[in-house]
């Protein structure tokens, strides 16, 4: 499942690999992925002949810049929980799960797979891009915002929720899912069920540092590919953060900090959290 470090890895690679390329053809294989458009053809017609520019990220959305003027400023990619992007040779066989294919005039394809019912593609004008930016502005983006620990403390105090639920709330922090939430809480020495407004100044500082360090290290290592449908990068490769995982799916193994066996617990929403029962409090 793509969380913030995985989406950032894609942003970086898209910028390098498809920036400057001209769209020669568009094939939308599943109409639901362009549901904001009148039909598949309208989406394709607006995209063909455009040149891609810089790719930016708004939370977990990817915006591929287009040279189409203010009416068609970006191709927005919402990957949903399992979506993937793959850069391939045009001659490579098209996978069954492929939802859309963009072919470039200098060769090569950008393929969009597994968007499911939540992911989508749409073309946005400049004003729509600004609206999207506004919508994401309320959430902390650990890669984009230089948020001081005091400001994090104020936001934690303004909500009263369990820490793990808050960290995975996209209106609070962008792009933190089950993997990085557990890793951040372990790095900060905090239990998943602590109330957000109960943290001391020192604990807020620890959480602040943990968010920055875990996310930045995961970006440096190009994300993590774990679970039943592991995330893969633009070239189909795995992320390299998995050996760095301290708690996620390591129940029964000794804590890297205090050697106590790690535990897992079922929490609300049928989810599982992994933590150290001794050094997280
Ligand atoms: Zn421990």
C-alpha cells in the first residue's frame, strides 16, 4: 500500500523519467478510473499531444504537470490503496490489472495498474489544482512542512484521539498508514493507545523527531514493499526500507532497543498494531 515515502519515490522517478515526454496515445481500459470525465474519449483527447512537465505531490496525490494551459494544467493520479505506476517498453505485454496506458512519442509507456474503486485519474485545470492544494493544506506533510515541535504539540492537544488513530488520519498527517505509524510510535517510544492530548513536552519532541526521521529514512531507501499486495516502484522494483522495520510484522521477535519480545494487538476497524510492551509507554 503506497504511503507517503512510496508516493514520494514515485514523484521523484516520474519527474526524472516522464518529464518532458509528449503523450502520443491514451488507452483507458477501465472507464471507472476516469469517472470525473464525460467518457474515456474526452479524457484521452484532452491528454494526447500534451507534454508532461514537473511532477509534484499533494499529500498522497501525484500531479503530473501538463503544457495544456490553465484549462488542463495537470494529470492527477490518486493511487488509492493498491494503485501502481509502471514505466515500460511499449512492446511489453499489458498486464491484466492495467487500468490505463499512456504512450509517449519517443517510445515507452506509463502504465497505471490496480486503481481499484478508490483510485482515479483526472485532468485538472489551474483552479482545480489550487482547490486540491487547499484541501491538503490542513494536514501535516512531514516532507514539505518545516513544522516546529511546539506546533505539533498544539495540534495534538487540540484533538483527543489515540496516537495511532491520529497518525493514520489523513486530515492530521498526510500519507501515514499502518506501517509507518507503528514505526514512528516505536521510534518515539510511545504506545499506540496514548491519548494525543496527554503527551509531555518531551514526548511531543520525541514524536516530532520520530515522524521526521522515519519518513526521511524511508524516502532515502525508496519505500517499503510488504504485505499481500506489496507496493512496487516505477520500474517494478521493491523498496529497500523493509530491513529497517523495527516493529511492523515483527511480533515475537526481540525489540531492537530493549530485547523484549514485540507484541501485536487487534485494534478498532479490524486493524493490527505492532509495538514493544516495555519501552513504548
Ligand atoms: Zn523495547
